[in-house]
C-alpha cells in the first residue's frame, strides 16, 4: 500500500476524503513543528541527516534513504493494510467482527490507552534532546535522529486516532500531548520512566534496549485490539520500533566489545584500571542494566489489575501475539504470583488470569530482555572472563505493584531498609558512576571515527561504508 506524499500531511488513510479531519490535523501541524523546534534535537535544525522515510506499509522494502533536514522530515499517518474479514481474537467479543468506529461504552477506556501510549512518543524525544552534543560518532548521531523522527511520527499516529475518532475530547488530548514535557515539575509525562533524564549515551542505549522493548510489547498488545484503526496503527509502528531496539542492543554490544578490548590490552579486569584507560568497566554496566531494566518493568503496571482485566474482557487490549495462546477467553484460568508475605519473605497467590495479564506480558518481556544479556555473556565467555551479566529479579526496585516499596536485593530476596541503603551503590549507578560516564561523553564527528569507549559497528547503514558522512553539520 503506497503512501501519498503529495499531501501536506503524508498518509494512506484518504485524508482528502475527510476535509474536516484534514483541516483539524493541518491546524495541529504547526503546533507540532513548534514543539519539535523547542523540544526536539538541540542545535541540529540545519544539519542534513541520512534518514529513512517510509514509502509503503509493506514490510518488504518499505523505506527509502536520503539526506533530509529534520524539520523537513515528512511526518504523516500510516496504517498497516487491513486484514480482510478480521475478527476479534480475545475477550468477551471473541469471534465478532472488529470495530471500525469506537463503541460508545468503550470510548473513555480506549482514549485513555491511546493517550498513554501517545504520551511516551514525544517524551523520549525530549529526554534525548541534548545527546547530539556529545555523540560518539556520526553513525550514532544519525541513529539517534532516526529514532527521534520516528518517535515523532508515532506521535502523529496517536494524534490521528484522537482527532479522527474522539471528537473535541480527542482534539484537546492531542494538544495536551504537546503541553506535557519530560521532567517538567508542573506538567510531567504520564509515566515515570519517561521523566528520567537521559544525559549520556550509555543511558540512551539502555533506554532503547529496555524501555523501547517495553514499547514493543505495549504496541503488540494494542495491535490485538478490536478497534481496528488502533490495531493497524500499531502494526505499522512495530515495523519502525524494531530499529529502535536494534540501536540499543547493538550499542550495548559495542560498549562491551570495547571494554573487553581494553581489558585484554591491560591484562586486567580491575574496574579502576579499565576506567583509567577510558572504557566502562563491567560492574558499572551491570549497575546500568539494573537501573533501566527495573525502571522499565513498572511500565507494565501492577501484577494484579482490575483495569487490565477489563481491557481484556472488553477486547480493547490483548496479550502480545494472542494467537499463540490456546484459550482466548481466559475465564477459568489463574496464574500463581509471588507476593510479599508481610514477614520478610515470599508467598504465592493464585490470581484470575484476566487480572494477571500484566504479569503474563511482563514475564514475556523478561525472557526477551534476557536474550541480549546472554549474547553479551557469550562475548565474555569467548574472551575468557568469568564475569556474567544478569537481569535483576522483577521484584527488585519496584515502584508499582505488590513489590512497590519492598526492599530486595537483585536476586529478589527481601532485605531491610538499612541493608538496602548500604548496598544500593553496589547495585545502582552512583553519582560517581554517572560523573565518570559523563566524562567519557566527548563529541566525535569525523566520519568513520569512534569515541574511545565504544567499538565500531560491524556494518554501516543501508550498506554504506562506516566512514560515510551520515550527518552533515553546518
């Protein structure tokens, strides 16, 4: 399905056939561009960037590459092709035709889901706004900007749904998506993780590995929705989201490779020696993993949730890859969930499956995150080191759910608050860690060159050589 780039707002939803909606979105567009200018990548408006732009919603050869100034990027509204005779795949409406319009009884809940998802898209752009000032290479700078423009387009996708299907309420919510800002003390973003500052590239790679991976699972859940425009929107967004996770996975891999190179040259694993040589020691990498993984876990919500049960029952939000489950009603099933026993230990509670859907998705997310961790551990094994990265327990450092506020060690064992305060610097990045990582963030903009704390990628973008000038700075 080709995209129409002749329109002021590129789209494949026949905007010209709905003039009122087109005018409303064209009215919103200048506000979006003002937001991009104010809150988007700082000081790079005039740079030519080697960006990909979607040309079709077909996953086979769906984009073109070329030099574009980011404020001139063709953001638009792209939905995946409709599935003929698509039927609802879960919940109480199982087997019924999907909805092309919003049922009145589900209007508020669907709007809430769309707004929450939509709020994360501009939030991450705001969090990453100043990263370009200390990029480790032009290759990485280009990847940052690609992620940024695609997050901007994902915002457009949610705004289209709000404008197109929710009337005045939707238009007001679309304006609010530009009024909230990451970390703003008065009008912060909805979800706490998206108010965390991302001041260094190690955090950026962790964010795109862990937090964007949460985004993938959320989009896959929404792609199951009985509201077909939301499903089609999310299915196309997933195509772009895969690149964001690649940036994180490959970025952390390159950091680990560079650390191993330095350790081999030194003949030492001593963290102080590794730091003195300008690389990031393994223990610090583990603390960053602990921080970003635990932060992202909360994005799935509480382990036991009546809201999630309602979303599933009403066919608004399913489980990722719902087709792989045998029972799409989940009425007579339960899930055993570990909860604090109130005595410093752990007990089990059998929870109705519909109320435990967040935990089903979180468990799948944990397994997916561990794939990358094991890949990094293979690098350690091949280099002859005994150190191993590991994900902390899902109980560790939780702020939402049954484990919220319960002190545990990374293995998930409950501990006292005194022990937590004593051991926290061993488990999470300290101020000294962050200061050290910040000291490495020195801008490198010579084509083909890399900062000393990260290894080069294996291949360039779109089969270009690594010394390609991915960003032309003016």
